[in-house]
């Protein structure tokens, strides 16, 4: 009886001490949330032309992919179209999803039906990198 209570207490303590991760791997690879300041900077770079540019626009199939020179990788807004990208989305790489918080996802939506975009997807080199926030970290 005391053993069962101890396990319940430990589970509750673990749940409270460790909030849910924002990063996930669609391939089941290991993930971390990375550096929050770096993630925020990458989010600002990704949304600069969409939300703060001369022509503010919503996401459609032809403009959901963005390339960042800083990380040298492609990012897709939302999960609707990235698998349809036959040229840049590679099934041989690990696909990562970074869940946006409410403030970040509020201005991002699809043009066709105004559905909110809750995640940004990108890919890491399989067996060499793992999902690390909005970036990829080296395994070695």
C-alpha cells in the first residue's frame, strides 16, 4: 500500500516539475526543446516577412515553406502541405515539429479556411542530428 502511494507521489512530482515539451519528432527520434532565446530568434526570422513585411499574408500551399540561411534548412508552417513538397521534404530525414505557444500561433493561419497554425516543421539529418527546438543539434 505504501509502495503504491509512493509511486503516485513520484509521478505527480515528475509531472509538475517537467512541463510538456514543445518539440517532437515524427520519426520517434530523441528531442529536446533547445535554447528558448534561439528558438524565439528563429521564430522572429521565420515570421518577419509574413507578419511584419510590406505585404502581410496568410499561409497557402505555395508559400508555406521558408528557407533560413542561419540554420541552412527549410521550415514549413503547419502540417497541411509539407509532405506534398516533393523537392525539399525528404523521407530519409527526421521530421521535427515545434509547437507554437498561443501568442505565436495567434497571427498565423491558413488562407483557405482561417485554421490556426500550431506547429512549424523542419527536418534534421537522420543519425547525425536530433530535433532541438527550432534547430537541429549534433548527436556527437
